[in-house]
C-alpha cells in the first residue's frame, strides 16, 4: 500500500509543481493581493484537490463513464469560468488597473481568495482527468475505496505546501516590485492564458456534442 501511495504522490507532486491554472491563480492573487490571500487561495486549491480524490473514490468516475455528458458540461462550465477570469484580467490590463482576479478592483477578502483557488480546481477538466488517472492507478493497484480515500488528505496537503510556497514566493517584495512595473504585461499574459484555456475547453465540449 505504501508503495502505491509513494508512486501516486510522486505523480501528484510533479503535476502540482508544473505550470498550470492552479499556479497562475495563486501567483495572481499573491502578486496583486499579498501573502495572506495567496495562502488562502492555496488552501482553496488544496481543498479542491481533496474533494476531487474523495468524489472520484466514491464513484463519480463511474458516473462520468456512464454519463459522458457530465464531462461535456464540466468542459463548458469550466471553460466559461476560465474565459471570465481571462477577460476580467484583460479588462484590467487595458484600463491599467492593478488588481488581478478581483471583481471589484479592491482588496480581495480571504473568503474570495479561497473560493478563487477552489473554483479554479473544481472547474478545470484537466484536473478532473489527472485525479481520475491517479485514483484509477491506485484502484487497479489493489487499494480499496478506504485506501484511496486515505490518500485524499495526502494529496490535499501536498497541494497546500506547494501552492503556499508559490504564494509566498510571488508575494515577496522583489516579486511585488517587479509586478508593479509590469502589471499590464502580466495581466495580459494571465488573461490570454486563461481565456485560451477556457476557449479550448469550450471548443472540446462543443466538438463532443456535435461529434
């Protein structure tokens, strides 16, 4: 069992360390809002990761297989949310606003930062596929449902440590200073990335609908 856990954790850590929506979301909060909101966003990401493992272990992956339309709905909904985040950042870049992923252009509350991290994970089809693959690996390696469920806090703790680390890194004085000088460029890249990912998810979902 421990060997399976170590293998699953190695894949999890590699995925969490790589550049993706989770990292961009936490970095965006850290640069625009500071250390505490960034940690809150990281906690949201960790909570989302834990929920994916728990839900998949309890059978949602079988539900996805039985009703493929659910994957399509996730692609469309998640894609729309990512496009919203992207357009919001692009709008701020054009107007010269200094806030990223802040709907009201003001200070982001801890709760809003947490929800940002949580929603980015839960609406990301790639996250669903990644966690489904890890859960499938553990299941086919002989772990029971309880065994897979016990991995959920491990995956969540790994996400919390890694993304909190990114949050602390991007909230340093040096990072903040660089951000202030390049805020429009950063928001343009951030906005283009999330808009592009969202458009891709929507296109994939629509393609499956009309296939």
